[in-house]
């Protein structure tokens, strides 16, 4: 029984069960996650207007809980995690607060920021889980929650589009970039004080694509390159939406409230 508990909740696991990049379990999560996201978003396209507020409130509550539940569980079990490393200043943890605000208030700058940057960040996190999960079992409950929480963020970023009351707009491009830069600016001095790495601005996280940015640009240019890449990602996602709207028939265009 102790062996099962350790595999599910601690880092005291047999080496054969440790997570490794692109192991079969990660593929299982990716396939099931993509299928689940598509089905949920497809269902949302058929939600009646009078029920949209309840759906939005539910999505906001789930995403917010995904900032609280996984870190609490990681810190009270033997994963080597510290409470100080779970202030909501990472891209995805801050998204768990900003996205619910954007959804509930139907705030266009925040919803555009969520679509432009948080969506890509959540996808990158699922594909490149990071250093923490190299010491945990691929079958651990923590790894399940990690995947589930980031897939909830993906759904929340796309939910207002699927529900029909929002579409990304280029006029909010600069505000989307600005929100990201502002969070980086807040995170940098806090990292210096705490020895943390919120928003990954103080050093590239091991085992992630961010290491490639540092290798290409060098440590001195790491942050400017990070900002440029974020700006390109946001522009790319906005461009994808522009293409989608132009190839769709006018009758199928998503209406925008207000």
C-alpha cells in the first residue's frame, strides 16, 4: 500500500516509474486531452444564450481552483515543492486568476491576452512539463492534476469564442503584450528577493523550450528574446483567428456582444 501511495503522491518512487519526456503516459494525456477539449468546446457552441452565464461562472470557478488545489497537494505531500514557489506569478498560475476575471467581467483586454498568450503557455506546459515532473511518477496524481489544470486553462481561453460572445481583435494586441510585460516586470524583482523564477524571467526552466532561447541568445539577451517570442506568439494566434474569420462564410461568423 505504501508503494502505491508513494507512486501517486510522493517522489519516493521506483526509477522505472519516473516521468520522462514523451513517455507513453504523456501521449495518453495529450490524446485524451485534445479529445476532451474538442468535445467540451463543441458542446459550448450549442449552449443556449440564457445558460451562458452559468457556464462561464462554472469555467471560471474550475480554472481558479486549478491554481489552488494542485499546489496545496504538492506542498503537503512529499514532492519537494515550496509554498513560496506558488504565488500566482507564473504565466499559467496568474492566468488562473486573470482568466476568471476576464470571463466574468467579459473584459476584452484580458480575454484577448488569454487567447494570445495564456493559451500558448498552457499548451507549451503540457508539451514540456518542466523539471518538477522529472522526480515524480508518470502515474502520479500530481501529474494528472498538472495536465488537467492546464487543459482547463486551454478550454477557458477558447470558451468565450465557443460561446459566441468574444473574438480576438488586433486592436488589443498591444494591451495583450503589455499585460505580459507588466507581469514579467513584477515577477523579476520578486524573484531576486525570493530566489524563485516566476514567469521564467530570471533563468530558463530546465527541460523546457526556454532553454533553447537562452542557448541561442545567451543569458544577457534572454529576457528581450522572451519578450519578442511572446509578441510573435500573440501575433501568430491573432493572425490564425484572422484567417479563420476570413475563410468562414459570413452567416457562420461569431457574433460579438456589445
